[in-house]
């Protein structure tokens, strides 16, 4: 049977490449987190991306001006919370824990986003939500501690920082849906970094950190902002336009797989048997949740991994 004329070519591979690029975040972020304060890393991530997006900022501001106070507040929270604060928490998690756990815990974003949609948008949680959420939380517990029966304060802090970042990014996704009727995804992205930049600068000033990253860190900061950042996001959206949802869910597994491979191979990270089990439970629960919701015709509230 011949393919339909004009049908777009399948781009599952692009989604997988984007997810794999997200998985390289730890390789770039961990050395920076060891050399610089988290606030400085976040400031430069926002500065580099904001400068690149500067040509489309006027159009985004015009679109925002046509909105009302509700959208203005949502965009402000997205920029300050889901961008600056979330990235700061995420970077701080690398300063405290290993290079794998903070990344894999971001797979909790869809579950947290559904919970946020319940509180913010009034969307009803389906009866089967707990069947996927509870195993995912159990998996997160196993992943957070080498010995799940012995809680270490350092590991707990790293896990809470990573989950806090995931919760803020998930909330940002829900608020993005709230403003989607008035603002395009491009406009929200531009405004997110534009608002996040002064917030990140304020955090640097309050903490007394240095704005200067040092010449030796500039290349790493640029790669962090543009490779697992804007480039991955661009490839992800290009791939989603011509990728069936079920295949996209599978392709996104390249993210935790790459993160784990890089952490073990290049960053001297190691996981206990129970942590590997937790990783599999988290990834499996969220993947099955995605299949379940899409099969019912109700897409999961995707968190879109907005970490750039």
C-alpha cells in the first residue's frame, strides 16, 4: 500500500534525539554546579537565551499587552517560578546529590502537572490516577536513597530540590495552558526568559554571588543553554508535529536512559540495586500513565521539560 500523498514523514527519531539531548544536561550542569553558585548558572542560562530571543521580544510584549490581569499574573509566575526558581533548585540538586537522580526525578512532571491542573484549572482527576501516581512516588523514594530504609539528609535534600524543580516546571506548564488561548507557545517562551532574567539577577544580588562566571565556564554555560536547552526544545516540537503520541512516549525514554548512561560512564555516579529499581518504576509508571491517558483520548498534561 502506498503512503498517503502529502503525509508528513514520521519523526519519532527527532523526539528521541531531543530527549537524549535533555539527558546530557547533567554532563554540562554538574561541572558548572561545582565551580559556580547555582544563582550564577541560572542567571547566565537566562541571559544567553534571552539575548538570542531578543528579536521576537517586541511581538511577545504586544501580545501580552492585549491580555488581562489574569494572564499577566500567570506569565509572571511562569517567568519567576517555573523558569528562574525551578532552574535554581534543579542546579542546587546537582551540588548536593549525584548526577542521575535529579534528572530522572523530572519524569514526575506529568504526574505533578495533572495534580496542578486539578488545583489551578479545576480539571477532574480520573479514578485511575492513583494507580500510576503512587508507584511513581514509591519509585522516586527508592531512587532518592541508596538504602531506602536509611534516610540520609544529603540525599533527602537533593531529592526535595529536584522534586521542587519538577513541581514548579509542572505548574508552569499548567499556567501555560491557562494563557494558551491568548498567547502562542513562542510568546510564552520569550516572556518566560525575559521575566526570569531580572529575577535570576535579583537572586544573584541577594545571595551576594558573583555575576562573572569566569572565562573557563563560558563555553559550558553556552552549551548548557543551547544544547539541552533551545536546540532540544526545537527538535522536540518539530518531532511532535509528525509523531504518533504512543511512539513519542517511547521515544522520550531516551531522556532517562541517556541521563543514567552518562552519569555512570562519565560523571562517576553509581546507583544501588534499589535505586535502579526505583528508576525503572518511575519511568515505567509515567510511561504507562501517558499510554493510558492517550488511549482514553485525554492527553496527559505534558510538562514539556522546559529546562533551559
